[in-house]
C-alpha cells in the first residue's frame, strides 16, 4: 500500500527535481550565509566578548598590585602582598611566613570593608 502511494507521487513529480508548478528552486548561497553569520554573532556576544572583557579586567588588576594589598589566590590561599617583582609576588600569609607565587595565581584583590557608622 505504501509503495503504491510513493510510486503515484513519483510519477506526478516533474522531471529534474523541480517543485510542482514549474518554479525553479530559489535557494542560494546567500540563504545559507545569513543564518551562519547570525549564529557567529550570537556566539561572539554571548561567549567570546564577555570572556575577553573579564580577562582584560583581571590582567589590569594583577598589573596594579602593590605592597599591602590583600589577595586571594586561585587555590583559595589568602595573603597580603609583601613584594611584587616581574611575574612573582611574595605574600605574607602569617607572622614570619612568606611565600612566593606567580602573579598569574592571583584571582582577586580583597577590597577593604567600608566603615559603617551606627
């Protein structure tokens, strides 16, 4: 039964794969490019651009490090900057305990809490 329906449709279809009614296919390269460009634009604004901005902000923060800043490393270690050299930061984590880390390990600077009046 299904084969007979398929054969009837196949016999009614015009030769050459053109749609019924004699119209030529209208798809073009332009029809394929527009959705691709839209997908790339959405991908740029949702994924790439915010990541680039965050990376730039992090690099600016690392470049502005100075002695006395309280920082958190990517490992979770808290410390106070004792010295900053090229690519290396010395942190004081306790009295008499200083550790050297790569500047790239610094994840954030802890801002001093603003004093509140009661």
